[in-house]
C-alpha cells in the first residue's frame, strides 16, 4: 500500500450501514472504490456520494454467497491494478424470535435461517477474502514490502454465543478466528489482516431491534474508528471499549457462571 493510504479499495455490503459509511470515509481524490451490495438503488446512492467527494466509484450488485461471481468481481477489480484494501463487510442477522424456531416449537424456521446466516456471513467472507489474497500474492511486493490489507467484519457478538442469535454469534466467532489465523500467515507475505469487532451501530440491521442497545453509535463514527485502526494495521479493532471489555470477559468466564446472565440478554451487537 502507498504511504498515504489505500488507493484501490473493495468493500462488500457497501449499500448501507458500516459498509456505506466506510465507502464515504475513504472517498477522496485519487481513490477508486469498488462497491458491492444487493440493493442497486442504495448502492448507487452511496457511489454518488463518493463520486461527489472526488473518488472513482464502481458498483456491482453481487451476492457474496456466490463464489464464482465474487471471484469474477475481484478479478475485474484488479484489472486496473492491485487492490490495496479489501473490506469483507457484508453480513446478515436474524430476528431474535426466529432463533427459537416455529411457533409450535419445531426448529424448521431456525434451521433455514441459521443456514442462510452462515452462508452469507461465513462463506461470503471466504468468497471475498481468498480470491483477494490470491490476487495480492500474485503482485510483486513494492518497496514498502506491503502488498495489501484485508479487513474482516466480525462483531462483539462473536465472543460468546447468545441464545437469541446463536447462528449469528457463531458466524462472527468463525470470522474472528479466521482473521486472527490468517494475520500471522499473511504477514510474511506483506499482507495485513485485521479483524473488526463492532458493538451496536446504527444501521438497517439494528434499527428494528426491540431491545436496548448500550453504547449505540452512528455508522460514520464507527467507520472513523475502523479507518484509524486499519491505518495502524491493528490486529483487532473492537469498540466501544467498555462493551468490548464486557464481551471479552463473558467469553473467558466459565459457562456455568455466564449462562444465567445470557438467558436474560436481549440481543446481539452489530
């Protein structure tokens, strides 16, 4: 990457929430943004904002769960030069009531929902990260020794499984482990890998939550924290600090201590 920051950036899930806020945060003269999402109108609106800030913005309506489509998109994005930064942000969540199954207690709805969450959140990130890594590894290392950077969007929900969103928590835990494992493996090749673990952020994913969301923050503030952490190549970007500390503590305490508490927990971050 260049000393003054990434110039070729790819962001999945860029049509709303943190993804859209990150696109706007990175938009500037000389920056090319490759923005992916499933809602064409919202994606184009974000791209228009980015172009107004001087950047070149190229959009693609792409389901991250489609491996071939993702590989083709990343190949196309690299046609004009190496990607400096890839942010695997796309993800979905499920309603808390759906986690308990159908009204008569059968797990059918929960089964289908869990499969969809894992397909988008985990397989979607795999479909983004690995083609990007392959493309970065093919590029000769510049004088700086840095070929590029990967950012994986996990969540504070990945530190401890919650009864209201078990599949969502599992998906974010998997992403945290994936990123933390890739980081030392890729460091020797000049590729940085960072895991992002937000708390509650204002977005379409959280706006319908029928429970209190402590330390809820605007998406643009979250994007600023993430951008600063990525510039410093931090291994883990977890925020807000108090909620991150609580999530970490819940993750290391014995389940026998935490189970009575999480049974009463209202929901999941991010």
